[in-house]
């Protein structure tokens, strides 16, 4: 979803974008990474691939290969051609205390996914001198065809069931990938390399998130808050994934829009794409 909106936003801004599929570039293969980067000689590289939190817990090597090893390969290749690199990390680097976590708060790596992403951050900054590390909020966006599109998937679920349940003890920042792509454009054009939290303003529980989606679609479903223990997971996902973007503030960039407004705007966009959603 984020790669889709990055390509859209950056193309609109006048950049030539090469959106490579997995078939065109396996970012975990050193020879392919070197060959593609040397061939394209890009000015900017976005490393966006990722896999699931539970998959990493069940097989840590999966996460370390895709989130850490690939970051090392890509950062070294970018450094060789003088390219800037943007590494997409995660908001899941902290613990259970409900608070706004800034770029200056210590990490608490509860999951193998978090470990692999944090080590990917470090590899990016170690091997590429012109790098941005971006920690996003809970992402939604793209098109209905994206299978991780949380907003659209909740709409589909709501059309099938009158009662929806969602965890009231997991807190984060629902964040639109289009808004994030816009902010990353501002960041990269600033050329102020470093670590940035990029997430919608405000915080929400998963329950509040789902309730806002249902309301934005104008549906009359009941949304019931439940404890996250109702959903069995392999990974001990932290209770709080709320981010505070201090470095955006220090750079003088405007904060991201409130998460409620981002959902309303995105749902309105979906309705324009498909009037059956209205």
C-alpha cells in the first residue's frame, strides 16, 4: 500500500519512478541488488518490503532476511552510487505503557519482527550516509485490492456481520499511506537525513479505529470492545504503538493530519472509486 502511494505521489511531483516487483528484484539477493542499483543509478531508493509480525515470531529468520539483511545490502549499494535511501521501519518498537513514543525514547523489542526492523534501521544508517529511517503508524490506504487495506477490509466485514469486535487494549496511530507519502516527500527534499516518526496525529485503540471506520461509511453495525486475549497470536505485540514526531517538529514540518480526519477523507475517496460503497 505504501509503495503504491509513494509511486503515485512522487510521480505526481515530477519524479521518474521505477516501481520494481519482487520478480524484477529480490531485495535479499546481493547480486540482484547490486546489479539493479548499479544499472538504474537512482537518486533515491525506498525499501518497503515487509512480512507479518506472527510469521517473524514463528520463524525469526524470515524477518531478519527481509527486514535486516536486505537493508544492509541496499544501504551498501546506495552508498556505492551516491543514492539516498529511505527505510520503512515500524511503530512496534516499544512496550505496553500507554504514551507517545518519540524518536528519543528507548526501544523495547518485544517481538522478533521488532528486532529485525530495529536492526534494519541500524544497518541503513551504518552503511548509507544519506539515509532516512521512517517509523510509520498503523497503515491503511492504497486500493481495495490491497489485502492489508484495514479500512476496506473492515467495510467488507461489516457488510457480512452486524456485530464487529475489536481490541480495546491495543493503542496506536491509524495512518493513511497517501498522507505518509506526502510527508516523506517533504522529508527527502529537506535532505535532513536521520530518524523520523511519521504517523497521524492523535491515538486510538483498535476498537476506536474500527468504530470510526464504520461511522465513516455510514453503517449501523455495532462495534464491541474486547480484550486482545480474544485473538490468539504467536507474537507478543506491544499494547502501545503510539508515535510522536518530535524530529518533524524540530525540522519545522507540519504534523500529520488527525487520524479521524484521515479516515473520513480516505473513505470519501473509496466512495468516489466505487459508488456501491456509498
